C-alpha cells in the first residue's frame, strides 16, 4: 500500500508541473478569454503594482495581502497564485479562510528563487477551513515574538474543561511562524522553511487538519520557549485531530524545547523516506509524540540528533512504528539516546539499523511506561571507529511491567549494559546474536522475566557478568549458544532468583570466575546441555553456589573444562543470615578430561560440607586435579609432629600436616598460616625461632629453628594455631621437656644484658692437644738451639767470626728468641697471669729482634759508606743506647695499655656452632696492639730501605757476609710480619687457630733468626780450613784473570803511574768498562796537565793515610780495594807505557773527581761495582 501511494504522489507531481507550464505559455489566451468558472490564476511580482486590474501575467500584483484584503479572490473558485522569483516581505498575515475549492501558492522556477518573509512579529499565513497547496516557495525568517492568537478557536477539538486554558495558552497562542492551519487540508511540495520562529511550530502549526509535506526542507527553525510555555516543535507542531503525511523531506538544525523538529498531540503522522539530522531539543531531538498520537516511519533516516531526553523521539501515551529506518549517531545527555517511552506507549522497530547512538542511560530505549518495545530483524551496534563519548549504563532500559522483545536481530559492539530491567518487566529474546558486547547483556534487578530462545552469545568481553538476575528474577534459557565469551561470569543469580538452562551449549568461554553463579535462595536447573573447553581462572569453571538453594544437573556433558579448584561444581560458604537448606540432584552426567589446577577436578567445597556430592549413573573419565582428587574441600584440620624433649636454646623443627574434610592433604595452597606459642603454668619459658609458617604446596609445613629457653628439667606446653581456623578442631597442645646437658657440654647463660637470661648447653672450646704437642715440641727444640748458640757465642767470643758480628747484638737476638718461645709456652693455658704475660712478651720479643736487625744493618751501611772519614764506629755501649731508644715506645705502649685496659680471660659464645671459648680479652687493647704493630712495621720498612742501599756491600771480603745475612733476616721479618698480622686479627675468635697463628709466626721468626745469624758462624767455626782453601783458589783464579787482561787495559790507557814515584799507588781511570757515560768522559779528558794536578793532590792524601796507619801499628801499604779484585799484591809496572812524566796504571784520581761532580750536579749515587773505598783489610775487619 505504501509503494502504491508513493507512485501515486509522483504522478500527481508530474501532472501539476505540466499544468503549470501550460498556464505559463498560454498567458495571452487567459487574458483575452474569460477564465473557467472553476479556476482562477493570479500572478505576483516584486515589479508588479497593486491595482484593481492587477494579477495577470502581464500585469502582476506586488503583494498577496492586497488581493486578500480587497476581496479580489473569489472563494468559489480554485485560486492559484503564481509568484515570480523574488523576495516578498509581507507586512501583515495572509489570512486564507474558507477557501474550500482550493488555494494554491506556486513559485515560478527554483524554490530558492521565490522567498516569502514578514515583518517582525508577523505570522506568515493563517489557514482556516481551507484547502491550500504550496509549491516551490521558500519561507524564511518569519518570527513571531508576540502572543498572536487566531481569529477564533474551534470547539469540539479539546474537552470543554481545558478548552480556554490548555489549548489557547499552550498551542494556539503564538504558534506556527510561517503557517497556522485549522480545519484545513494543506499541501507543501518542494518548499523550504528556514530560520522561522514561533512559540509552537517554528514553521507550521496545524489543528484538526490534513497536512501533506513532500520534498521540503526544514532548517534552522526554532520553537521559542518563554517562561514555562511554548518551545514545542521546532519546525512543525501537529495539533489534535490532525493527519499528516511526509514524503522525502529533510529536517536539519531545527530546535525546540519539546520536539526539535516535530511535536504531535492526538494526531497521526506517516513519514516516508525523510531525513532528520542535527536537530536539537530538550526533550525529543526529532519529535515529541504524545497524547494518543501515532507515528509511522518508513525508510526514514535519523542522524546526529540530540536532546537532554530522547535523542530522536519521546513517546508519551502514543504509538510509533519504524520500518527500514536508520538511527545513527543520535545522542541524549541524560537518557534515551534514541527513544524514551512513558505511560502506555508502544514502540515497534523492524528491519532497521541502529548504530553509534549514545546516552549515559539507555542509549537506545528508556521505557518507563507499560507498553512494549519490540525490535525485529534489526541491527544494533557501535561501528568499528566509534568512540563512546562517556559511560553508558544501559542500551535498553525497561521497568514497571514493561515488555521488551528483540527478535531476529544482531546486537554487536555495544558498551555498557545492553538490557537493564526492573519492576516485573518481561524480556523476550528470540534468534538474536549478541557479539563483541563490552558489558552486561541482561541485568534484571527486581522480579523480571527473561526468555531467551535460539540466541547466540559470542565473542563478548565483559568485566563482570553477561546475564544478571536479582530479587526473584526468573530466566528460561533454551537452545542458546555461548561461544568464546570472556569475563567474570556468564550468568549471575542471587536473592531467590531462578535459572533454567535447557539444551544450551557453552563452548570455549574464558571466565575469571565461573560460567554460572547462583547464590542466596537460588534455583538452578541444567538439562541436556554441553559445557566444553571452558576455562575459569580464579575458582571453579562451570557452577558456583553457596549451598543454599536447589541445584539439579541432569543428562549434561562436562568435557575439557579447566578451573583452579572444582572445575565443574564449586560450593562455597552458606551465608549466616540465610537458611542452610541445600538440595542437589545429579543424574546421568558425563565428566571427561576436566582439570583442576589445584584440587577437586569435579567438586570442591570452599568451606563447610552441607551435603556430600553424589551422582547417579554418571560417567567420570580422565579427570585430573594437580593437587587433589575428584572431590576435595578447603582446609579442615591439621596434625603436628614435634619432639617431646630438647636441650635449652637448641633448635628443633615442628612438622605440621593440613587436611581437608575428606582426609586428603591440602595441596597446592599457600594461604594457611600456622603459629606456635608457649603455654607454661609454673615457669617463664621463652620460645624463639620460626614461630609462624605458611602451608607449602605439598600440604606440609615446618616451623624451623624453634628454641625453648629455660634451665634443664623445665616442662611446658607449646600451643599450635592455624589461620584460618577451620572445622571443629581448636588449637593443638604439645608438651616439651628441657633436657640436661650432655657430658661434653655445660650450661651457660648466653644472653646479653638487655635480653634476659638465655640458657644453652655449649661445648667448651680449647686448643687442640695435637696442636699443643707439636708447637711445644718445636718450640723446645728452638729453645735448646738458642741456648746452644748462646754457649758457642760465649765460648768463641774471641774468634773473628764471632767478634765481627758484635757480641751485644748476638746476645740480644738470642734473648728475643727466648722471649718469643716463653710466650708460646704460657699461651697454652688461659688465666689472668698468662693473659698479661702473653700480651707483654709477644710485642717485646718482636721489638727486640726488629730493633737489633735495624741497628746492625744501619751500622754496616755507615761503615761502608763513610769509611773515608775513619771516625764512624759504633761500639757496644752505643748499640745498647740506640736499642733502648728504639724499644722505648714499645715498652711504654705495652705498660700503658695493660694498665688502662687490662687483658683478662673471658668466655666467648658461638651460638652457630654451639661452642664456648675461654680466651684473653680486653675492650680496647687492640688499639695499642695496632699502634705497636704499625711501629714495628715502620722499623721493618726502614730496615728494608737500608738493606737495599747496602746491597753492594754484601760480598765484601773479610766480613763473613754479615750484610747479606742480616738483610735476608730483615726481609723475612717483614714478610712474616705482614702475613701473620692480618691473620692474627681475623682469626683471633678461634682459640686453636689464634694459638697456631701466633705460635707458628713466632716459631718461624725465631727459626729464621737463629738460622741466618748463627748457622753461618757455626759453619765457619767448624769448617774453617775448607772455607779458607776455597777462598784461596778463588783469589788465585782472579789473579790469573787480571794478568790475562793487563795488556788489553794498557792498550786502552786504563792505568796511570808516576815515573818518579815507584811506590805510588796505581789509580784506575774508569769506574767501569760498560758505561757509555764514563767513556764519554774519558774522551773529553784531553788536558793531561789537569790530570797531573789531580794526581798530585790525591797523592798527598794517601801519604797522610799511610802515615796514620803506620802510627797505629799497621805497616801495610794502603792500596785501592776493589770488590772485583781481592788480590793485594802489587802490579807489575815494567811494561806499562809512559805518557810524559806519568805511566798509565790501574788506579786513578779521576774517578773521585767525577764522583764529586756527580753529587753536586745530579745528586745521584754511584753505580760502580769496580771501585771501593781505600782502606786496608785489617782496618776493615776491625771496624765491622
């Protein structure tokens, strides 16, 4: 029928255009012949003139108002008014009354060319009881700013009691900016209404009229709201008893308080293929349909309309049918993004697209009435690129016994709750596909009904639940498929709600909790359904209940489902305020390959077991629990394994086993805490250690390192508690007895002064016997050897080998060794006196040895370096004096330290190894010991420096290698001291180790001292003849070498001799044969006269030296002593070539001159090993 009407109106339009062209081209005929008695044509132009004969094509009038006011139009005829293109500004309202035969307003040409407007506050046209057709004209900027009323108000339209008040004030007064029609038949075709303004119906207002609008544009029209009145229908206000038909019209940017474009009251509107976009209102962005009105739309588009309430239409006690329509991007700031419904309104939407509509509450429908909202074969969604402006609480909102049906539709990509239901409403879903929904699909709060049949719920992502039933709600879900959904739970039921699942499929859903949750007086029945491949991440997977309600599972398949605990059924705690009644019936179910990551592959009880799960004729195959069985419960009881007796403060473990209600170990858990506390009546016992522990995954935990502290013989109870405490078992008490100490240990109070008494059996730690024996044996041998050396020194005191070593030096060295040996002996036993003596003797003995080694080396160094001055000689008294000075600080520090911080024996406890060590201790003695150690180290460093400087003197003949052996002694002292000192401070806590470090270090020092100082002397004393024979052979070999090299030395002029002095010494010109620097200096020595002067000066000096030696009884001639030439025989000078008055000979004064020059200029030391100071052998031995 709608299609036939559409074609009919198209045909009418074509015929009307043909008629218009015919009239236009036959104007002359119409003027020369009389018009038909049934039709009159008039023309109006801005260039026309208002006069009696105007109105023809050639003589148009300039104003329609002129024709109407002067009664130039005959009402018995069909009047046609043609407007030439132009702008017509009326100063008065065109009153068209009682033109029943027809009154036509026709614009010639394009509709945008013919524009009609009015002066301010002037309505455009008032149509009463007329038939009016308007074609091709634009009506712009017609404003009604005053409360204009019609000439009369027809009765019979509104009930008498509201006639004068309701209708007059609200709808007639100031209504219809461009047109107001009453009891009229009105047609607008190809017209434009823009920027018009009135209180109601910014462009058109009709009452009891038939309105047809075809291919018209309504834009920027406004229904003005003043105070509490008006603002209804931004473009058109359709009043009571009106019937309207719209064809392919466009409404955009119109604005009103109620109905941005249209308002209907007690009227009928048919809307075909129109478009509404960007219309704005407070209520009903497009239309407000109320007071028993009917609205039918076909292929109509609603885009980007907005309002506070109802982005498109607000239905109030009215009916609306939308077929094949599009609702896209409409918006409401409060609720009803597309529709809102009140009272007994009904809404039918079929074969439509509803997309990207938004409202914080009810983005599509807000139904507060009692009528149905039905969506059939529609597509409801958000597009891929749509960004939701804000939070959406619901898409459909129904309440108060409403009815919502969605059938054969697709609902996808929505945000928020899709259907929100309250107060006994009914929801019917049939063959609907819900996919990619981000939120709840159904949320019933109070005694609502849900009937879902043959629906598909797939790929939905939601934070909490997909279907929610509360407060006695009932849901019958039949033949539905739930596929690949992800969220907390699919169905949630609480507070006496009921769920019936019949022939449903739940496949591959991923749940945070379970698929179905039923709580607090629930009824849950599952029949002939399939649960396969579902996963629950937190608790179970399929069903969760609180054991208060009715649960039935019959003829179902549970396959490949996975949960943490209870993959199929998870039973929780019964609420305290609710009854504990629970009934379950499980018949003919199949359980295959279900898996619980923790416990209960089929059933898990999180708390009390109100009823044991039993299944009749059920099949269980290959079900697996990672830490349990097919049926498990939460923690129920525990058992403690503990020793009955233990030593005080001695560690012991307590092993705790946790069990469930069925006697299985609680495995895979780490949320149960066990603690232990002492409970003693007559004694104050303390408990330390790991007094609390968390259950391990194997169901067992251990309280390690527990220690009870009290005197032996004390008895006490240890009380074990668990958190949480489950089942009927309270704390467990275990008795414990404090044992006596064993024969190898004794009781000690190992507490500090702030923690009270702590008793513990400890093993007294002492120096091991084997260490004592070995150390004492070695020390005894060294003592015997020391006394032997002392005796030999006294017996052979006149021997040169003893005399050269200095008797005072040797005796002090022996005393120092004996002091260290005595210190080792007294360190074996710890007591007050031994602590003081060992502390005194160790630094004293080391100081004596280090001091004597320093003085000896320094004496050797001075003797060789300054031997030319002949006055440097340290006797025995000076050695004693200098030794006392060096030893003075050590003795003073020892005395002050022992007086200020006396060393006393004390027990030290090692509780890790359960030992007690009795050893010498002083709080701050270590400060003095460190100072003494640093002082000794300084002595050793100085000795090492002097030893390095004395390297050239190590092999001097006649000294018995005193310099060499003393240097080796100093090096060994330094090495031993540097190694032993850190070990002494680090290992002093262990008596055996500390004793061994000190003893071994002292033994090594004593042994090295005796071996390096006395062993060479003993070797010489008892092997003198062999040593002298060996030295003689060495000297003869050296003489032969000199004779062989003599000719070579003469050839290179390496000797210089005075021809007139046959007894003059021979001087070596060069220090070494390998030094390039000395060769260069020789080459520069060209002036022989300068050499003669130097030779005469040195010759006088040697004469004085020889004379002094003669006075002392030494008749030997002083000759140069060379370390590489030990032969004192005179050199044969017969064949030495002459040079002037001199002969070249081995010795020379040039060396001494060069040595002095180097000291003045470069402050460098001589590197020569060929030349030694001029001193006789007897004097050398005597001075050493």
